[in-house]
């Protein structure tokens, strides 16, 4: 059984660089921790940059099992938490999305 | 036509049988939110000066709102914007459009967050606070 401690996390090199520019490592760590603890059926997490005209954002993708029901509240719950936990000056740089595909993140981590 | 009619179309598209339907559904859901958001801002006295700035103009007014529900609206708008760019500009890889699930979720999230605008507008005190906050932040 996968536990929060051994959920693989892949942060791409581009994302690492952007994270350093933003100076928001602590905030990302909190987001990853929250994701691991709260997203059911989580298999892996990937963080990659998303190039936007107004500045490069970071997309946190949670690879997870599909929900049993039609609606998956994972994204809404995450956004609600982010709005409470961080000011807009922080959470505006991070998007959270779910993906029901298999991820190769585990194999990609050195 | 009210822009939210695009959400009805998104619901139809997401039930369609092909990847093209699911990609198009995300686009319509995004524009339903974007254009309803822009219309609300216009009613509140805030108008984007140039068409090419509309996406960021609307997104940032909501992302930076003091009202938590409007921030959630802004976050959904930002997420759908990213998904819509993937849907429209990256047809070479199926990505999240391998099946209809991610598109369906995007449409549902748009359905849930769009009424936040109506809720704020229905409460004069809350709306006045929202307008004052946007005015202060974006003089």
C-alpha cells in the first residue's frame, strides 16, 4: 500500500529553477504535503512549469485513481485550502490539477 | 445571449464521443467563466482597455480579490485557462483528453463556481466590499 511518505514526487529541472526565482520552496513543500495527506488514491505528484504571458507558473499534477463517483472534488478542495492557507501573491503562481493516467514520475526520480 | 449559455454547450460536448468533443467542451466552459467574469466586472465598473488583455485582466481581478469565493472563481478560471490552452494548442498528444473525465470535471467545476458571481451580486454589502477592494488594489 502506498503511504504519504513514499508517494513519488517529480519536480522538473525547469520547475526547480522557477521555484528558486519565486523563492517559494517552503510554500511548495506545504502544498506537496497537503496533497499527499488529502488526495485519495494518490499515486504520484509532478511539478512542472506553465509558461504564461504574465510570468511562469508551476502546475502541481496529482496522478490519482479515478473517483468512485462522477464528481471528483479533489481540485476544488485543494483550491479552497490554498485560498485559506496562502495570500494571492503566493497561490497565484501555483495551479493544481488531477490526472487519472498512470505516471512514470516514480521511475524519473534520481 | 448570456455567456453562461456556453456552459450548456460544454455539457453537450463533454457527452460527445471523441477527443475533439472533450477538448471543445473545456474551451466552452472556460469562455463561459471568462465572459461571465468580464461582464460582472463591467457591471461593477471595471473594463479591460484592450481585447488582448482580457484574459489576464479578468483572472487577476478575481485571483487577488479579498473575497475567498471570488478567489476560488479566479483559481478555477486560471486552471481552465491552462487546460484550454492544452486542449486548443497541443492536439499532438492526448494528455488529459485521453477520455472525457478531466473535461467532464472541468465543466462541473465551472458549473459550481459560476454561481459565485451571482451570490456576490445578490448581496449589496458584500458586492460593495468587493468593488471597493478591487478599486483599491487596481487604482
